[in-house]
């Protein structure tokens, strides 16, 4: 049997362990192009037709800036709240067995199945001044419905499952023996959580934060009922886009949407960079 010398220039490509890479890659790129890239490109192209002067006029309009501030501000606060309580809920579901555990576990997914409009109506009924909870808070001078606080509560409701379902699988993989070893070495409970458990959970927590934040920024159905939609007070950016569309001001609507797209992408990119740094440091 003759061998082919290396100088002959023949190269043999090793077969892939998993076949079908070319076909699946082509399908993935085509799918992403049709579903994501083309619509977003159309949005940017429609906004570019405005010209810089008109675009900056719309972008720095006081009502637009306030709506963006409310949308991104409330989404950030709600995501931060969900990180804390979502991690606690995941911890309880993973580390403890108690009566009704499966019911609580199923209730976490309720915001996924419940229509957002129904959730908004239910929250408004509860937190309105004459609602069950709102009536108790009114004597204390706390108003929830028709304020940014009501928006935060709605976003906490719809964003909690993202944190719980992201952190829970990672937490299940952590061996309880690690905690016991830390305790035998003299670590306090706080040191065990902060130095032993948190480094392994931090990438999942950041992922849950990013998902909850992204959902909160674009949320519409559960917010418009409890927000009250007062300009400069509780008007969110998605609602302002709908208002501009109803006024047939498509240029302003696409400009606001492009601003939201740019800001969301920048913040999610930053979160992903922090997540990658966290995995590199603690992984």
C-alpha cells in the first residue's frame, strides 16, 4: 500500500463527530435572518429616512425621554428585586421538602401561562385605592396603582419565573457536601453563601437578571392597566410607540423603537460581558 507524501499537497478532512453541521447552520442563519435581522433592518432603515435633525428632535423630546426613563428604570428595579427573591425561591424549592412544594413549584410558572392583560387587570384590582391591598396601603399614604411603583410590581410578577428557572437547575447541581465541608472548616453561613455558593451561581443569576430585564423593558399588556398611562408620570415607552402609531406618526414610532432597541442591546451586551468575566474568574 503506497502512502501519499505530505509534500503532495493532499489534505484529508476528518469527518465531523456530529453530522449535518452545514445544513443546520444554514437553516439557523436563514431563520435568524427572516425572523430577526430583516425586521430589525427595516426598522432601522425606516428611522434612517428621517434624517438626523428630525431623529434627534424626536429622541430628545421631553415626553420620549421620560417614557424611556420610566421603562428602563422600572425594568432595572424589577429585575434587581427578582434576582434577590427569585434566588431565595429557587433555594427553597431545591434545598427543602415541605407539604405543597410541587404546588409552589408550579405556581412559579403561572406568569408564563397567564395572559399579560389578565395579570394587569388582576393586579390593578388588588392595588387600586379601593382594592384589597390598595385599601390597606391608602391610610399609610402609599399609592401603588397608577404610579411607577405599580409598574414595578407588574414587572416583578412577570419576571420572577425567568430568575427562578435559570438559577434552579444550577443550584440543583451543587453538592450539599460542599456546604458541609465549608462549615467544618469554620465558615459562617454568610461566608458559605458568599464565597462558596455565589461564585458558582453568579453566571446563572446574571442570566436570569438579563432575561427579566429584557422582558420588563418590552412589557405592555400587564403594565398599561396598572400604570394609569399618565404622560411624564407613568407612561411607558411601548405605550408611547402605540400612541404614535394610532396618530399615524410612523416616523416617530420607529424612532422611539430604534432608541429602545439600541439601549436594550447595549445593556444586554454589558451584562453578557460581565457574565463572561464571571465565568472566567469563578469557572
